[in-house]
C-alpha cells in the first residue's frame, strides 16, 4: 500500500515537471522555393514543378499552390539550352523534341521568379546507369505477439 502511494505521488510529480519549449522560426524559412524535376537521356518532355515550402503547423490547413510566372531554363556545358513553358500553375515543361540529356554532359537549371529573384543550381554531370547483376527477393513471415 505504501509503495503504491509513493509510486502514484511520484508519477504525478514527474508528470507535472514537463515544460513546453517553443522555438521561434523566422517566417523567411517557411517560404523557401521547392524545385522538383529531372532530366534523363530518354526523350522528353521533361517536367519541373515549382512550389513554396510551408510551416509544419500550416501544412494541413493550406497546401501551397505552384509558383506561377517563373522563367526556367535548363542548359548543358556545350551551349544547348531550353526555356520551359508553363503548362499550369507551378508546372513547367520542355518541348517533346527539345533538350535531351546526354551521358557525360553537365546540366544546370536557372529559375527567375516574378519577384526578381534568380536561383541557379550547381552544374551536375549526368553519369551512366549502373548494371544490375542480380535480382532476388526474400519473404519473411511474422506472427503477432498476442
């Protein structure tokens, strides 16, 4: 009985010592430009999606619409480039017969938004795809504990 009382009082005492910590994050970090896209050595068109990041507590309340009116250019290291066309809000696309990736070349993207900001990626070299020398699967079955 005495141990039960001590355990009960101890749990109340420990549970009441929790302090919530609120860390203020500047709003400038909650609206970063998000770029989603790729270029391959397969025929296009290639698609790039532009949106803005959202704070965690607002994520479920409002979904970020795409960034409209941007000028997006994909370029390689031998002078080829293409400006993408906006298909819908935040979705940009190359022409079907436009720029195409070539293994060994280096590619970059440049984005100019309507508020005058310019974003440029670090050039990245397209490497060949590796070989798959084997493929296998393994099945494991688990029984519930209860």
